[in-house]
C-alpha cells in the first residue's frame, strides 16, 4: 500500500487481565514516522469473561476454542461501539489478542481473540496473530513493540513499559535490542489483592513494607536474569519460578510488594546502566506501572539519580502498546518488516500478522 497516512485501531489485552485497550490513531510518514492518538478508551472485561481469561491456560481444548470465539466476538462488539460513539472508520483493526500460552522454545505462542469473529462483529478488516511467523523463524515472537519504539520515538534512549511484565528497548551498536526485564504488575497485583485492593496505587502499600533480603537475593538468582540472548517471560514462568519463591517466603503482602519493587528496580536499572550511551539517558516509562511513584523512586536510586524522564501524555502512558499494535498493522499492510530479528533472535526480520478478510 502506497498511502502515507493511515487511520487505524489498535487493541491490547495485556497479561494483567484488567480490560481491553482501544486506540484510534493516525500514523503518517513524511521522511520519518509520526503519530497522533485521536481517541483511546479501556473497556473493562465483564466479570465472567475476565475470570475465564485469567484461567484460560487451565481450560480444556474445547473450552479454550469456545473462549477464543467468544472473546473475538466481544472485542469486535467493543470496536463497533467505539467506532459508533466517535464516528470513526478505521482502515483496519490490529489486535494483540490475549496470550494463553507462550512457549517459543516449543515453537508456539497462543493468543486468543478469533480474527474471523472479531471481523464479523466489528464489520472491520482485522489483523492479528503477529507472533507466530517470528517464532517459526526461530525467534521468541516477543517483544514486538520495539520496532514502534525505534520508528516512533527515535529521540528516546530507553523505552520501558511496565505492564503485567516489564520490558525495555534501546539502540546498541546500530541495532535495536529489546527483551522482558522482569515481571511487574502480574506479581504486584497478586499481592495487592491479598489486601483487598485491585492494585497498589502509587506503591503506597509497598512503601510501608520492609525488604526481605532472602527473597530479594533468591529472585535475583533466578536463571532468567543470566540469559544474554533474546528472552521473554510468560505466565508459565511466574508459576514455575517466581510464585513458589514468594509463597515460600510467607511474607506480609506489604513486605512482599516492597521486596518485589526493590527487585524490579534493581534489575531494570542494571540493564540501563550496562547499556546507556550517555551520562543521563532519556527514559520513556509507559504502562500501568508508570503511576507507581515508589517504584520510580527506587529506580532513580539504583540509577544513582542520573537519568531523565521523558514527558509523556496520559494517553501515551496508558495506550502506547495499543498505538504500536496499530502501527504494526500499518507495517503489515505496507508489506514492511514489523518484527526485528535483533530483538527476537529469529533468523531474519519479518512482517507478521494474519489479515481478515
């Protein structure tokens, strides 16, 4: 496709499992890429659907096949509502889907949210299944956002996204590098729920806790942190590696959150310190964790207070991943690479995504 301005909808359903992010964005190319988020909205999951998504990895094949279609239909209905409310007509809808299994070493990653169901209920062209081609080329199929970081935020030194999982991307030796850096809200929210909270607003509860040096050292010793190649985290890693350590520590939830915050800040700062190209790198922080002011304080501590924070709008903080999936859809429609081998470890760059119809 040769047109230079694209009006797209991006959909993001993250591992935190709180709702569907929908962003309507205009992406244009005039030498370099530019974007404008015209409107964005989060549709909370209905209680029944949210519960099914959170236990989707435990379902039978038949139950999961049904949920795949039901979730696709529900997303399409929300897109239709969104387009009707704001009178939008997107070129296409690019959907991340909800990740159930992520096993790149075994050759698959499974996101549900059926493309045909999404297309039929939204009455829009749909692009989904962005990961599988990269995985078949030997890659992790993740993270996919870094090409958006590279082309939409060239002035930023480190793009840090704090969702269910934290991930980072940056330039090094002429290549884009990116990987998951640690868990984040997926573990913090689990502890917050023990206090009767959906999440720890601002990190106020974590701030009251004390660090368990034993758990802190055990978490830092996990094999994930010694891997140098492309790497990513999934729910399976939480259940196999992280949660058993947290449960065995038997900490008060505030102490567990305090220890987790220290662990995440330590690991993320380590990556920035090892890869920074200037004394005070510019860091863009997005995702729900961007509002965790206590984490930001601890990150600053581990960075020796030598960094600058990129000023981001509320829309960019909350909807950057939905925006970038819209951008991945544009690249797919243009037949241009939207997955970087330097990031995923695949044998080559590729243009992933299935288009319906």
